[in-house]
């Protein structure tokens, strides 16, 4: 399988490391040889080689703060130009998320699908705003449009709901969907200031490029919208649902809640109300005995309420380099692996 990596930041590099580490498993277990033929990054430069780029070298350069192509020179053009020109089977779209416009990622995805490439993305902008349109385009072109990593990073909530729980009617999805805010609330309870906790979340690669998207709840709102569309079949965009973040929660309020046996969590939920689908994002005071109260740091958790099994809860990483990179590896194996 020939791959294009569009965006070579945290997620793209996380995938590149996994492709190198898992080369033998990909071959032996899934019958796959994965070759990266192009990398395009707005800041780090672009390189294209139909015979395969040197991934280890590109990783080394990116980690060292160097331009990916090195002195030999790179691809002359932007990501869109590379997508239009390249011969590849699948594109990994991992540029920064813009939840308001979905760009430039949506244009990248449309261009790749129109060329008959499969696409996996971790980008919440296109998926929260244009999921139906992109899925229809993929179906028309006879390719896959996959986006497991947009919700809970590599923790497989979407695959769980759509494949493993096939046949169940899901009536509610409720949980902690943003790693940054859960990390900040956890560290504030331990005594760190909001500012220091946020800076640490950025250092650890959890936060969005513009962390307003995390702390104001927009990132969780995008994920809630993806869940509403993908799991509940509710054609919706983020503007359809109420959203509040954590910026008004003070250290004093956290301590006071704890003295009453409660803990603040930023809760995202989607639920059936008669024949309507509703959704929201906002801070809630959860009883310390509630399973979601024990979810700390950047961990995410979602409880799916089903008609057949009752509640099924999935807990796992919600952000991070390898964790999110892994979600794209799963989608790549889904498309090209023998199982
Ligand atoms: N900024 C996001 C979070 C990254 O903190 O959860 C994963 O989507």
C-alpha cells in the first residue's frame, strides 16, 4: 500500500514511528507492505518519491526541528498539489483541526477521494462539519473514508459502536471526550494553577494547536457531533448543540465540590429523546462514586447505553502522539490488511 501523509506533526510522526516499529507485524500478520511515498507539512516542508521516501530520515529531521526534505530539496508545491499529482492508495490527513471551517483538511480529503484514494483522518473539522458529504463522495468513488481517531484517539469507540455492537440499539453515549480539559481539571485538583496545567497539556501533545478549542468545549462538541452523526445517524453540525467549557471553573470551586463528594468533569453526551436525538457539552458535578469520576488525566471514557447489553463502557487514551497515530494505523489495516 502506498501512503501519503498530509500533516507531519504529532499524529503524522506518531504513525510514522508505528509504521517502522510494526513493519514485521504488518507483513506477517496482515500481509501488508506499507510504503510512504509522500509527506506534506506546511511548516516542515514536503517530499515526494514514487519509490518510497526514507521515513526514518524524515522522522529524524522533523524531531530535530529540521526541514523534512533536507538539502536535497523537496516537493515543489503545497499539500493539495501533491495529492493531485501523487500516485497513492491511501491518504492520512493529520493537519491541524479548524472546527469552524474544516479547512484546509476538507479540501485535502475531497481531492484525495475524488482521485480514488482511501482516506483516514484524525481531523475533527471535516468530520464534524461534512461527514455525510464525504461519506457519499467516498461511496461514489468506491473507496473508504475512515475517521476512528477523531473521537478518543486510538481507543476504538466508533468501531465498537458500529461493528462490535452491531444489532444493538444505542440510546445514549455519555462521557469524557477531551483529554486536555480532563488533564487540567485533574492537575488543578492536585494544586496546579490553570495556566501551568494547560501549559503541561500542551507540552504533552494533548492540546489543540489553539487550545481555546479544548478549554471552551469546542473539541468535545466536535466529537459529540461526530458521535451523533456516525452512531446515532443524526445529520447535524456543532452549531446544533449547546456547549460550555471549563474556563469558569476555579480551583476553589473544585475543592468545594470535592468537600461535598463531587468532582467536575466536562461531559459530552448524545441521547435519544422520543424520536429526537439530542446532544450537549458542559461541565457537570459527578458523584465521586460514579465511574466517570475516577477517569483522570488525559484518559477518556464513554458509556454506551444499549437495549441488549445495558451499559457498555470503554475507557482509554483520548489524546497523544502514539495513541492518535495508532488510530490511523487501524484504519490503514482495515483497508489493506488481510484478516
Ligand atoms: N485536544 C484533544 C484532546 C486531542 O485534548 O482531547 C484529541 O482529540
